[in-house]
């Protein structure tokens, strides 16, 4: 099964959501098709045209948007008035603005985190979900990423580089990067931060130096959210337990960003979920095995919804 070809958007617009934030929103595919909203990762990752390629444009009404401070949303890299409750309210504002009664939710990594928080808050508006690279944002999940006791033991050179390039100061590595990403050297710290994540995702890294605005956005928002445990008020497994919404879970066996036990833990509390392991699969949605599994998951749910 091949990814669907790139297609032009039907429309693009900015949606004011308060506190000075404007969200970039785009629609493509069939205006009369099954609505699906795509939640990008990060926080701070932004959406891309490649995210549309998992959906048959003849059958789906595809909605992509950049979360607060991300991608083409304004203001870029802003962490002001930007916590999980804002993102959930923004999703509802988009749904209501587009006059959508219920929609499928598709998200990976932090996008899966946001999707689960949305499931806990607004299950009545969800027809089905496809979740990739499950990230529950628990203390143990953050420790895996940002302390010497986790992924650092698998990638010691990359971890050493992250430590060596860290902002000066006291406190945890996460806290020091958060502080440094507010100052004059923010772009330099952003490059170091994003290189660590790229290493875990088995993706190419960049040479040391100044990061792009997109890297700054990712690094600043991740540190902002993760130092506050994602601003999650109730553990996601508890909040979503017992939901009957159909959920397809796709997770790579070699996902070093989000260790696979998170996918199993989620599957065990969702009685109407299917867990699809991808042998040799990593974290990225463009990993060939992951992409194939996502396409098949969307197709299975489509058969249930039509």
C-alpha cells in the first residue's frame, strides 16, 4: 500500500483563538468526506504536507493545523498562554469553526499525547483514532529522555554532546535548557536540543551551530511543556481507561524516543483498541514500516466508518 500523492489544499486560513494567538489551519481532500484532524508532534513540531499522505483524498476531509506557537501559527515559538488546556480549547474552536460534528483524530508522539487528552475531555466528538509512537508524558517517560538513567545509556556520545552544550546554571538538564532557550544564545541551544531528539529518532543530525527558527520553536516548547509534565492534570491512562472509541495504535519496536511499553500500557486500558507492532520500526511516521502500518490502520477504520 503506497502513500497517497501530495495534493493542493482546498483552503488555508488563520483562526484567532485568543491571547494574541492565531492558528494556521488548512483543509484538503473531499469537503464531503470523513473529517480527520491531524495532530503534529513536538510540542512545537508543526504540520507538513507529508502528513496528508496517509488519507485517500477522495474519501477524507483532511484538516491540518499548527498548534499554538508552532509552524505557521502566530506568534512563532511563543510559550505565553500556551498550556495543554489551551490546545484542547483550540481543537474545539477549529471543530466548531469548520462545522464538524465528529471527526477522526490522527496523531503521533506529542500528537498522541494531545489526542489522548482530547479523548479524555471530549470523547463525544471522536469517531475513531490512529495513534503512533505513544508518549504518555509520565515522570518515567521524561526521565528516559532527559536524565542519565534512560536513553543516555544507549547513545552515550550524543548524551555527552547534549550535556557539553547545555546552558550554564543549576538544576536539571531540562531546566537549564529551558532557561537558556529564553536568552541570547537560544538558537545555539536549540540546535543541541534537537540533535539529541534526532539521534533517538534515528534521523540525521545537524552540525553544531545556530539552529533554525523551527528548531527554536521545538526546543522552547518542549522544555516549556516537559518541565511542567505536559500540564497534564490527570494521568492519561487513568483519564482514558475504558473508552469505547475505536483506536488503532502503531508503535515501532525500535522507538528510542517513546519506549514501546507505553503503547502496551495504553492498549491494556482501551478495550476497543488494536496494537500494531512494527518490527524494526523507529519513531518517525516516515519510517517505511511505520508508514505502511499507519496506512493500513486508517484503511481498517475507514471500513468501519463508511
